[in-house]
């Protein structure tokens, strides 16, 4: 005799692996009257000018729904039901549709196979919070363990060696946000979520030589390993040793891997994100938009996404003065929309109706 546990759930319909992630913005907590001291302390409207962006839709929005399924029909149905049930209380500020990255088989995308629209492996050095407690610590908020947040500005004192190996240390913006010093207890095991959708000029990208593409990314296109490693697709991608190449002779100083994860030491490790890029493919009568829906989960916005963007990616003086901005930004056409949100913890993570 077979029995089902109390967490078993079956409504008789194929949901095509439907998941719904709900995030709330600063404006949401303000509107429902949450005391400022009880709100997520690192939450604010997304500061587009500071991030170097001028989006088509600048509105952050109050509520984020990330609806994922193997069927676009299922995704549309969920959105339509919500719009119908909350008519007069809910309206769509912006919506983007991403697809799953390339995979050679049905089901979840394998980390060794998933590729972005530009053809490179995506997420090769991503965090693994399900399997690594240290990675989970960087993704989920713990109000009782905030003493290891990295500082607002990296500590490179006079006479200290440049952690990135160059003859001159980098310079950073003077107005970087200050990390929170406390969070409400109810936030434990929740996560901040940043979304940024943008289009890419794939025609210009495709006209670049393979060598130029690999230098822009900082990895071999086939294997996904760093340019200072063997280009062997039969083994898992190997990360570059950037400290052994301080002048960028092998991996350019403005390459994407160096500008987003420079691997300069423990402080840099604590700024990593749990991220996912969904290819954006939107067909219209006038043509096809191609790009990226970028979603990143982290225990803070200040010390992770915002710092990585402002202090590294778009900072022309990182990792050394005059390095330039992230080379991949040259191929970005337009930022469409995005925002800052907080995803509350689940009461029971193994129940599909848990909120």
C-alpha cells in the first residue's frame, strides 16, 4: 500500500513545472503602512542614473511576479488570472518574456551546457546555494550574521599592494551606498532580487571575430574556460587566474569576467551573486528584439549588485585607472525596465502553496 505525505499536492492539472516568485518593492511596504524600521533596510527604488542606464520604462513597480513554466500558455494564464482577480487594484507597469538558455535535452538546463544568445556558456561560476552553505550565506538574509558584509569601499591603504596586481590601484565612486547594519528578524531566509532587462545588438556582435568576442568575455567560446586555461570542451570550465595576469596581456582589463568578478580576495568573494540570465527574444512586425532578462538574488543590494555594477562594471578606473567599462556593454542597445525587490522567506519551502 502506497501513502502520500501531508505535503502532497495535486489539483489534477499539468502545471508544466510552474513556479511563481513574488518580490515586493520599497513602495509596496510604504503603501501598506509598514514601519520603516520593519522594512528591508537595503531596499529602495532602482537608481537608474547611478547605474548608467536610461530605460524605456523607468518605473520600479510595487510588486514583482517571476512566473516560470515550460509552457508560455501557462505563464500567460497565471498573469491573466491575477489581472482579472485584482482588477482595479493591480496594473502592469512593465513585462518582459525570457526563455530558457540553450540545452541539448528536455528539462532543466545543465550548467555545463547553458549558453546565452551571444553563444558563450552562461553561469559557469555561479553560486550554488542549494549545495554550498557558504554560497547560501551570500544569497539569503540572516539578521544575526551581518558582521561579515564587505565595506562600502575596498580597504586599500597607503603602501598596501594593489589586490588586482596592477601598478596603480583602482579608484571608486565617492557616493557608493552604505551597507545596512541591521535587518528585521522576519527577513531571515528571504532574499533581495534585482531585475534588469536589456536588448543587445546581435548584428554588431556577430560581425566581430571569434578572437574579439572571446577577449570581450574573457573566456573561450567553446569550452567556457578562462583564456589562460586550456580550451578543452571535454572538461568542466576552469576559471581564469587573473592575479597572474595583472596587466591584461591574456585576459583584457575590460573583459566581462574581470569586470564582474575580479577575484581580488575575500572581499570580492563576498560580493558574488546568485544570478540567472534569461535570453530575451521578442518578435514584432518591425523586427526582432534580442537581449537578456537578468535576475540576481543576494543578501544585500548595496554590497553585491549595486557595488559590482557601479564600482566594477561601469567604472572606467577599475581594475586599474583607464581600464574602461565592461566590454560587453558596447553591444547593449537599450535597457528596457527593471527594479529592486525583496522576496520574503517561505514558511514551508516544500509546499507549493507556501507564501
